[in-house]
C-alpha cells in the first residue's frame, strides 16, 4: 500500500505498534516489540533502523539516545516530501538525459545527411539538372541509355560531345529503334560515329541513365517525366549496378550503322515483340509508348497491325494468340 514511499507491510506494522505503544521504541522494549509482532529481535532492530532512515522515528530533545515515533500526519508528509524531492531529481536527470539523447540523435542524423549528401545529389527540376550536368567533364567514358531522344535542329558539328570524342573519351549510347526515325537523329549518329562514338539501338529502354567515368550515375527521379529532375549517385554500389544494367542492354542492342537489323522472331521485329510483352504484362498504351520511345498513335498502329495479322479482336486475344505463336513467353 505504501510501496511508493518505501514502506513494506512489515515496516508499517512496526511503525503502527510504536505509535500505539511509544515505550517499545526504547532498548528495553525491543524484546516486547519482537514478541508482540512475532519477529526475531534482529529483524525488529533492523526495522527500527529502517524507520529512522525514513524519518518516521526522530530523536527526543529531552533524552539522549532515545527516539519517538512521529505523528503519522507529519511523518507521512515528510516522507512524501522526501520522495517528491527524489522524483524531482529523477525527472530533472531524465530531462537532461532526454536532451542529451536528442542531441546525440541530431548529431547522428546530421552525419547521415552529410554522408547521403556526399553519396547522392537530388536535383529538382529540369533546369537545375541540366545546369549540374554541365559540370561533368568525363576523361575516360560516358555511357548513356536514352529512351526518348528529342529531334534537334542543331548541326551535328555543334554537339557538345565533339570535344569529348576529340579527347578520346569512350562515348556509348543506346537509343530505342524508333529514335532513328526522328528528324536529325540519324545524321547526328552518323557524324559522331565517324569521330569514334559507339551507338546501338534496342527495342525499348527502361529509363534514362548516364554513367560518367564509372564514378557517377545520373538517372531521372521519375523515369516517365524528365521535368521532375534527376538523381546523381556517387556510391560505387549503385554505380556498379548501373554499369551492369547499361552493359546488359548494350550487349542485346544492335548497331544499325553496321548493316545489322533488329532481330526478328517468327516474322515480327524485336520492337514488336517488346510491345507484345508489355501489353501482356498489363502496361497501358501510354506506358508502352514511353518504353518504346514512340507516340501513342504508333503504339496503337503497331497493336492493330499485329491484331490483324493473328486475327485477334482485342488486347487479351492478341496476347493469347501471340503466346501460341511463340512471340511472347
């Protein structure tokens, strides 16, 4: 009942007996106190010491070496005040510990932010990303997956890649097949190939990726919307994964300027096979168009052509008939 004040039932029973019979607190009354409470004298003596520690027994002014039990109102008030002081001290210590812990957490969070800042740069918005990209001056290599190249009215000789090629930088780019149909793209490719660039095409690409010197990997925050911005990874783990991703597409891609054509399977092109695979996976026409780097109209035209070829009346039936012909897995 009084555990919070440090009183056990046994200590409380001794205190109650002394309040009722104050003379038992004297040395001569120890034996009677022990007998009355059925406690060994050694235990009763220890309980008296405990009451003195708690302040429930106080020395008499009129008699040396003699105590008396305090009135319960005063005794419990003092005991509660003492416990309150202890609680206040604990609360203060806890508050200091919480502040120290908060500072420790803040220091660690700052360390993580600093570490993350060194490993990752987040560039919000197309303009900021473009400005940051101008600071990259690769000396060894620049590998790029370019899912959605834009037609340019600039002369190929005005390309910012020219100085890099003149310095012997290994520039490799993978475009989607559809990019070669855009105005100026084929002319640009032929021009930079003459200077040492390497260009291949693939049916579709998952995202835009640029790797500089095998040290930094740049990719879009949103693969479907380049206006959102870019993320630059300097972590060697991420850069290495990016290199493996690029090389995987590079090995599967073909060089359209070396007399190669896109691989075919059962009479369809690699681009058409990729389109079928995306449709079977449940991709929307818009998503397919972004992956292939073609317009929504082109996606629907290709799907209609394939549907006519296999006699399918809808997307589901097209997927079934394409699977039957071995065009998709």
